[in-house]
């Protein structure tokens, strides 16, 4: 199903909602689906510092599955 088809489907049930708002809702649902299912995975690398035990991670890191050093 294309995005245009999804927009048309939503507009059938909510005719007063504009395309921009529907796109925002669809993108929000997509991000939530990816977060809950873990379907998108990526690698992240950074340089460690001697005698430093804790490191902050960027806000977009949801979970850590493996750590290699």
C-alpha cells in the first residue's frame, strides 16, 4: 500500500483532516512500529578513553544488543 493510498483511506474516515497531519500520523506510527519491533538495527562506534567506565549514548539509541571492544 502506498502512502497516497493510506492517506486516502484515513481521509475516508476523517474527511476534515489534511494530508500534512495524516503524514505526521503515519510517520509517527512508522517510528513506533520500528521501535517496538526492533526491525531497524544499526552499528555505532566511538573511541574509548583510558580509565573511563561510563559513556553517554545519543538519544536515538533505544537499546544495546551487543558490545565489542
